[in-house]
């Protein structure tokens, strides 16, 4: 039986993407060769890379606006470092909304002053700080749009003169935003895009070249831009699969279409969490993530029963992160409304039978 996969990442991808990607591993474009054995400089692969880069910009509405898209390696964790390496000369602001923002802060401190403009650490990151002061003269302000572990999501982005850098690893391509407000967006592929192994970086070129330090080639955005994201051998399988997912999203109607389904999925699960007395949400209501819903049982004695019902229903990956506990239903783009319905049925069945 095909499972309903609520994993936080790596996670569910569209079935048709799995199928096409596996076909390409056996025989890429009818060439008699596998996608993973051909040269990354071959015409066929260069076309894949170019298509992936242009689809990313097109879906975000950033074509012809001075942005470049790159598919790099090292995960979003490498971007914690690269963003600071390339942009931090004096001081940068960071909004600390969880584990991933904290890790980004740690890396940035190696390159300059880091001002934590706000933090929700006081309540185990169950909310997004608001009304915080953004000092003048920042090299950039860094945000994490969706906090995968805690299940919070920024709904309104701050207005600032400073370049805006955003880790969108767990909600990129899931909702419509004015993406021109960001100067640097990065996201590990392994949630809404593809398998682990590549990271999408979308960068406004005019923010580069302002720091005085020397930057090692592999960590220099300008080097990767000048080589069309082919400075060294790219992770061909991860880029190809990401391209397929972006194509799937475009054919579906783009971000606006998927956002509609994502809203329905989130409403379904949160209304059950709120109405069912056996469950309580972790994140503050106004900051709830549409991608990762975090919740707990109100009576721990029901844990075993609930988890065995979940298993019987073919639901996979809803255990919460160890720093939060409880449950986390990750509802990325490729997870169907039907799968969320199955989870909600199990939750209400528990209430009926417990
Ligand atoms: C919001 C966010 N940022 C960064 C990361 C780290 O990504 P990676 O494992 O690609 O380095 C994750 C991983 O789940 C994440 O959810």
C-alpha cells in the first residue's frame, strides 16, 4: 500500500516526478544512457540546468528583474555560511525563530556583528516575534520564513531598507508572496522541490561584490553566477528531479493554484486540532505554518492507541521533532488533500472511540 507521507523532509514528491526521474536513471531522453552517467556539460544536461533555473525564477515572478537562480550543493546549512561570507561586512540583523535561524546566527557571527532583532526562544519558539526594531545600517536582515520544527510561519514580512535574506527551505513555492521584497532566497530542495543534494539560491545580483574579504571560489555567489551554476559538477539527479517538480507545479497552475490546496489542507488539520478535545496545537494560532502543523495529545495515555491507528491507516512521518515532542504533520505541495483527510479521520475516530 502506498503510504500517506507526512515526513518533514526529505519528503513526499509528486508520483509523476518519481516515475519520470526513475525512467531518466534508466534511459535519459531515449539516449540509451542514464541521466547519472552522462556528462553534465552535455547539451541534454545543460538544457536541464537552464530549464530548472528559469522555471524557478518564472514561478517566483522574478524573471527579468535582476535575479539569478543557482542550484548549489551543501544544503541550506551551507547557505547559513555563504550568505554571511558574501554579504556581511559590518553588521547583520537576524530574527531568531527556531533551530535553523539559531544555526544561521552561529555561522554569521564568524564574519561580523550579528544583532538578534527579535527572538521567540522565551516560549520555545512557538510564535513569530512582531513589532521588533530593525536598526539602521544593516548589511542585511535574515529571516526564516517557515520554521519546520516548531510549525510557525511568517505571514507578514518586515519592511526594511536593508537587503532581505530569507531561508525558505520549508515553504518555497507553497504560497504567493511578493518575492521582489527579497534580495536573497535560499532553500534546500528536499521539501517542495526534489531530493536532498541541491539547494536553490535566488539572488539579486546588485547586492553582491560589496564585501572586502576574499571569498573562496566554491563559496562565492559571483563565481557560480558567472559559470551558470556549473562551476563544478552539479548534483545532476537532484537538479533534474527538481526541474521535474517545478514543471509539475507550473502545469498545475503555479504557486497560486498550489496555495489554494495548501490552504485547504492546513484548514482541515487545524480545525480538527481545535475542535477535537484530545488534541492541542503547539504554535500560536496566528503564526501557524501551512506546511508543518505541530500538535500534541491532551492525554498522553492515548499515545499508543493513536499511534497504532495512525500506522494502520498507512500514515508515515508524523512524529514531532525531539525538541518539541508530540506530532508534526508536514503538508508539502505534493501531499494530497486526501492524505490530510485520512489523518483527520484517524484523529476524529480516536475521539469517537477513546
Ligand atoms: C528551515 C530550514 N532551514 C535549513 C534547514 C537545513 O537544511 P539542510 O539539511 O539542507 O542543510 C532545514 C532542514 O530541515 C530547514 O527546515
